[in-house]
């Protein structure tokens, strides 16, 4: 440990935490600089590479739906569906393929907290890639459906862990003014890889043999192999390094990630140190279950809710089950329409980061969710006439595409931004693990339930299921109004202050104006 690290530990023992106002002033000053002075090419490169960790999830989530609709795949792992007389998986086998493997993502998400605390953000994600390679290999050479499902669950451990870690890294290496864009931009990689997955399966769908599904799986296996060398050369998060007392390396990494002077780098590092000292002094030996303490419960609910609740918005009908769903309602070529669906998601993902940072978190959430609820109810209502009218069935498909654009541009864009912001710094690792883990629990329940209520051999609701999700969206909008605050542009310290004062979520905007006024008055008085 270097001399600076020893000094840092001594300061922790001396409880050097008193000057909160000064830290707020420095934080505001650092964050008011033009982005051109903050960013440099290496920061952009780091954001792109770490954001690309979600390629694993995006490809896996979107490749399995069209693969499960391929006749050679169904023929190998099931055979003819007795209820329909076609090569379509039964509701039971759909549950095995889609929902059971999500247990792996829950394990990965909850394992992320202790792993990244010990090994840091960079090396933990590198380990996730290695785990993922093994999982896809098992899928490639599975002899039966059980082995294929086990391979998907194994792979889920890897990308579940990576999903819990990557937003923390992205939010820690940029200033608050860029945080929304940095975290939400990883959604572009998620959806882009989904588009590639659907294009690949569409291209192989005409092959009458096992190559139809093995080629997409082989491509999936190459993604973590490509990402490993790029990830290894990235700098570790300066925030994590400071938490470990490795100050010289933290300064070195921060210097590589910033476009401004050495003096300003030292100022930002000092702010990180002071924040770390305060958090350590306030909460030594933080435990996972503290997330549910009275003082933290509201923040935990706000952080974990959006990522979890987006699972019951209706998006599952046009993502996880997209190809099978389109096949069941009998609209055109389901493989090509699935490509269109993922392209619509990509459009929303590109828009999302800019909308989130320009319009703010609450407006994007409330307006976007209201539109999604209306689409759910209209699509569900049209479903009563879809069997007798192909034009109406096509209209439902178009509405699902519009749903994809709005969902990725609003609901999904916020799903990772909000937890990376509103979680208390002391419990951020635990909060992120809980957020992703709880999301995947919701996903397991939803992916298990959908075939049971939509499939011909089960509930046979088909697109009428949109009405169920419309009701869920009405509840989600109410929850969001009362629980999700406007954290746009606020530093972690200011967010802490808002929660400590007990400001209701719908009043954060007006309170922020008061904070800004106070800070301006302080600056004037100092001059």
C-alpha cells in the first residue's frame, strides 16, 4: 500500500467528514464544465467497451425466440405438438426454455456484489465473459432439452453478474452531467445485438438441418471472446480504487479518463476521497439486508422498481416470445417481422439516452408509461376480432412495434439509470445486485406465465393478454408518480440530501431549484 493510501486510512480513523457544504460546492463546480473539457477519446472508448457487456444479454434474449420457432430445433428437442399438430413447442417446454434459465441470472446478479467488492468492476466482468463461453458451448452441443436449458442457465449466471456491474462502472467514470447518457447508452448495445441475432436466425431459417440453430449459437459464443481483450486494457473505476485505498492508481486512471488539467483531476479525486470517507464513516461493514432498513427502503424500492416492473409492461410479447407470438397470430413471415420488432427497439434505444438527459427522468417515465398503457389496451381490444380479420392482426403487430420504440426510449432507458443514481453510495453494490436479481425473479414469473395464458394448448388468450399488461401499467404509473424522483443532473451528494430531508418524489424539481439558488448565493458571497 502506498504512502497516500496509508494517509487515507489514517484520515478515515480521524473521522474527517465534516465539510459537506464544501464537497457540494466542489461537486457542482466540477460538473458545470463543458463536456468537451471533461471527455477524451479514452473515456469514450472505455464507455463503449464496458457498455458492450450487455451484448451478451441482448443476443441471448433475442436469439432464443426465433431459434425456438425453427422447425429443426423443435424437431430435435420435442417433436410434433399434439395440441396444434405443428412443430411448435408446448407451453410447458416454452417455460423450460424461456423462464427456467433466468434462475441463472438471479444467481449471477446476487453474486455480483461480493465479487466486485473483492475484484473490482473490470476483472469481475472479464470473469463473467469466461463463464458465458462455457454456457453457450453447452447449448451448442446439448443432446437433449435439459442440457440446452442448463446451458442457458449457466450463461445466465455470467450475463446476470455483468448486468449488475456494468451500470456502476459507467456511472462512476463520468461526471453527473453525463451519467444518464452513459448508463442508458448500454441499451443501444443490448438492442443492437438483438437485431443482429434476429437477422442471423432469419438467414439460417431456410436451412433444413441443425445448422439452422447452431450457427446463431456459434456466433453468440464469439461475443465474450471478442470482448475479453478489450475489457482487460480498460482502467479500473477510480471510485472502486479509492474505496480500496489505492489512491495513486485511482489518480492515474482518472487522469486517463479526463480531458482537463492535472489540478482539476486532483480536485475531482479529492471529492471522491471525501465522499468515500463520509460513506465509510457513516456505514462501516454495510450489510445486504440494510437495503430494507427504514431509512433505506424508499431508495431501494425506487432503485429496483423500474428494471423489475418493465417485465410486466407487455414487452415480453414482442421480445422473448416475439417470433412464437407472431407465428401464433398468423401475420406474415414471423422471422422477418421479428427483425422489424428488434429494429424498432434499436430506434428507441438510440433516442432514449438523449431524451432521458434532456427531458428528465420523471417526464420520460410518466409520459412513456402512459403511451404504453394505451397501446396495451388498444392491442388487447383489437385481439377480439384478430382471428377473423388479418388486417386487424397486422394492426396488432404494428402496435407491438410502436410499443417497442416507446418502451426502449422511455421505460427501458430509465431501468438502469435510476438505480445507478438513487441508490445510496454506501449500498450501491448491494442495490445493483438486488435490482438485477429482483428483475430476473419478475422475469421468471412473467416468462413462465405468458405461455400459460397465451398458447393454444393452455389459456389461449393470444394477443388478448395485452389487456392484462395494460392493467399492470396502470398500477406502475401510480407507483412511479409517488416513488420515482427527478434525479437529472444531481450529484450523488445532492441526491443523498434530498432523501435525508424526506422530500417527496414529485417535489424534487422545486427543491432542486432551491438548492441551486443556495449554491449560487454561496458562490456570490465567497467572491
